[in-house]
């Protein structure tokens, strides 16, 4: 029984792509560095990571549960755990409850404000899965779902709202919306057949590529906000230049008639973007201290 339990958990973790938590996590961790103007304590650092993983795992599993029937009709996704029958819906539901419980507990361990806001976060990140059924803005809802992570990390350290994290959260919102538009290109036909709403389905491939480029340009501009508001140093600015270069590289891999490098653009480039933001920003803070 224990062996079967671990097998189910492994299947679910593979299905929700736990490793993709790394996309938004560096933004949240740097927000914690910026809020403290130093490295967070080990306790703060660990509980922020636990909260992020719990929230994202719960959100992705909710997406898989609500979209199980849709995934079964999409050739790209019909092999996922629920459509294939490898995992039962009740098992996925239990995983969702456990993940959100971990998130709420981590928020409680951080501070009272994070704890009281945690149900609002759970409601929002669970709501995303329904939006593509009725609006083209689902990409932006997903963006905000990840964009609240830096704000949450800031609140975990300072216990109050400030202007600087709004710029980081806004940058993450546009960044995620942009790469979700790119990722959704591969589902254009399946979405149209099932009556689902997406920007690629509405604009087509060429215009969607331009929309993603615009959003990523906006994301880079918003990251200038903390530089001026918090009087950050040259390393932060260098990191921003690296991010811009990576954005340019990401979009150079994709052309309307050739999307063969979509996975490279999505997984590799976005992983490097988030890592560069954290490394350069954290070093800027630590060295200047």
C-alpha cells in the first residue's frame, strides 16, 4: 500500500511538473531579499519556499482536476495522469487539499497577515483553471496567480504592503502571461474545437508572437521600478540587462512557420530568466552591505 501511495504521488508530481516551481520561486526569494535589504533568515527562507511549493502544487493539481475531461480530448494532454486513468480524481483531490494545507500552514509560520490572506490566494490560484472557458484573459489570470508570489514573500518579511513589490509582481504577471501565450500556441486547434478561449486561438500564431514580445518588453520595464525605488546598485541593473538578452534570445527561437524550438524557449529560457533575476539581485544586495 505504501509503495502504491508513493507511486501515485510520483505520478502526480510528474503531471503537475513540480520542477516548474523554479520559474516564479526566484522572483519571490529576491523580493524577500529586497524587503529585508539582506539575506532572509534560514527560517524565513525555508517557509517561503514551502509556501510557494504548496501553493503551486495545489494550483496545478486543481488545474489538472478541473480540466481532466478537456485534457482527455486533446492529443497533447490525453496521456496525463487523470485522463489516462493512472490517478483517480479522488486521489488528485486529496493531493490538492494536502498541498493547500501545507501552503496555509507555511503562511501561518511566516506571520499573521500572510495567514489571513492565504485563503484569498488559494481562491485566486484555483480560479485560474476556469477562466479559459469564458475569457481570453486567462493568460493574465495565470500571470497574476504567479505574480502574487513576490508580494507574498515581501509581506512575509515586512508584514506590510509597499510600492516596490507591486512592480515585481506586475513584471511576473506580464512575463508569465507572455510565455503562457507562447505555450498555448501548440493547443490552438484543440482549444478552438472545444470552445476554449486563448489569445493564440483569437489572434493566430504571428500576432500572438508579437503580443508575447510586447508583454515581455513591459515586464523588463517594470523591473526598473525596484531599481529606482530601493536605490539598488549596478549588479541589479546588469541582471536586468541579462534578462533582456534572454528575452531576445527566447523570441529569436520562435517564428510563425517554425515552432520546433518552443520547448527550449519555454523551459530553458524562462528558467534562466528567473535564475538571473535572483542571482544578480541578491548579489547586489549582499555585496553593497
